[in-house]
């Protein structure tokens, strides 16, 4: 069975804000944050 995972607008906004916060701390950290965020989201989608 295939599941869909949808984010509320607040979650999308928080993830974007998280990206910028981490980028202020160090170049590339925002990218790492989003990569991990979406990797974990994929795990949730596969096994809710």
C-alpha cells in the first residue's frame, strides 16, 4: 500500500525557517537540515 504524506502550511513554513536558521550558523547546514528532514519524512510515509 502506498501512503501520501502532506504537510500543513505551518510545517512547510517552519522547515523553511529552519533552513535559514541553520544557514546562518554555517554554510551548508541548512541543506543538511532539509536533507535529513525529507529523509525522515520519507520513512514516515513508508511506515506510518
